[in-house]
C-alpha cells in the first residue's frame, strides 16, 4: 500500500488543496457579491445626487449650479475611494484566510486520514505467515470502518485459502511420495536378493508397475482438479443420461437406474469425470453383500440434475462436508488404497462449481450416501437437447 505522505501527490495534500480551493472560491464569490452590492449602492446614490440642486437665496444664489457640481464630484471621489479601500482590505483578508484554510485543511485532512495510516501500517506488517492479524479499526460506522471490515473479511478468506493450500500441498506430497517409496523398496529388495530368479524379478517389476499406475492415477486426478478450478473455456451440449448410462458399472451390486434426459452446456470430459467419480465412490464405499446403487437423472425446477445414492456404512452428518475436501476420507485410515486418494468428491465439487451448479450430500436411509448435483438450466434455444423430451427427476432413490 502506498504511503500517504508523499509530497504534493499524497492524499493529504490533495484533500488540503481541495478544502482550501473550495474556501477560496466561496470567499471570492462572497467578495464579488459584496463589491457588486456596494457599487450598485454607490450608483444609486450618484443618481440621487444628480437631481436638480435646491434654489439658493442670498449672495450664493448665482453660484448654485457650480456648488452642486462640486458636491457631486466630491461624492464620486469619496465613493470610489471607499470601493477601492473595500477591495484592497478584502483582498488582504482573503489572502490571510487562504493561509489559514491551508493550515486548517492540512490538520483536518490529517485527522480524517489517520485511520488510513494505521490501516496501512498494519497491512504492511501482515504477510503470508501472519494472516491471522486484522485491521480492526475502531470508531463509528462510516466508510473507513466499512473498508476495514471488508479488508478483514478478505484476510479471513485468504487465511482459509492459504491454510487449505498448505494442507493440500502437504497431502499431495505425502500421496505422491508413497508410491515412490514403495517402488524404491521393491527395487532394493529385488536387487539385494542374491538368489533372485526371473520369476521373482518379474513379480517385483509388476508391483513397481502397479505402483506407477497408482501414481499416474493420482497425478491425473490432481490435474483434473486443477483444470476444473480454472473454469470453463468452452461449452458443449452434454446429456447427463447418456453420460451416466455409459458409466454404469457391472458389479455384484444391484443397480437401479432411472435415466431421464437432462441436457446442459458444459465441458464433456469434466462432466464425464464428475459422473464417474460419483458412481465409482458409490461402488467403493458400499456393503459387500446386498448392496445397491441408484443413479437418476432428470430435471428439477428446469435444472439438469444427477443423483447417485448407495447403500453402505452409516455416515455421521457432521462429517459429510469434510468428504468434499481434498485427501479427506471417512475415519482415520488415511492410506488405504482401496478407498482411493480422497479426491473423488473434491473433484466433483470443483467441476460443479466450474459449471455454476451446486452439490448437496446427505446420509442415506439406513446407511450410505446420497449426492445430488444440480446444473444451471440450458437456455440455449435450438440446441440438440432442447428438442428432446425431458421429464422431472423422481423424488426418491427408489
């Protein structure tokens, strides 16, 4: 933030000159009005003095016109002197008041800008490692306190964002390091075995390859998350029913699919990844025997909607929001490979936000999770999906 005191270019100097300029302009107008009124009064008096002089009796009777002219002349000189004196004295007073107005304007501007100087000093002390500090300007509710509160709110959001970024980097480093450590351990064990055969070396290579594929999937998930957070560059027509229908799994779970057309304008690969993550999570986090998965698409209040519900272990309602954070899994078992990387629902949330939609999750009846993603309505006339018959999304999981 720029310093306030920086010569004639500072805000305090500009306010001072503004206050003084307004005062000088107002005083000059007042002086002009006063001078005009006095000059007008003198003109009226001169007109009255120019009236016929009264008749004189006695020895001065024959000098009446000369005396009257002399009196009028002296009155004109006197009024001119008075107007000149008024103008000079008013100009001197105006000059004195200009100096006083500069001084008073400087003091008033300094008092008005004092909270800003404190805010600037505090802001300079705030860094990425001290985002917990706040300006906390005290005083009446005015523009300066509003500015301070707005800046404090921005600092709070930045603090949350920086903390989330640090956590994300730490988790990503851990997740990326784990496959590398496993690969190095497998290679070291195979090389340290003097009796290693072709079969054991082949098995070690297969395990290294599997770890590399796991790392590749993690990197692909991170790239998808970063891409979705950048927003959409282009939009195409996508039908949620066609996307979800192509991703229905062939597992031992009972699949309940009600796929009504639900067209939207978006990024087809990202929408496909969103639906795939929801369905994959429903398969991963399910009961082994008697499990079921429900996939429904349709319109809700004109908005394309995808809802995926599954059976599974009960989920506490207070832990659902945490599942949408990167690398967050239910419980403390952070490195279980069969549970994935903990990026599935965070990618879903990021893709939904990039499309301007919303995602809601709630515990299923008897266990499991119900996740519903709603996209903005497709308002583009003449699109391929606008001519298709769409029906509302049913009310329950079925």
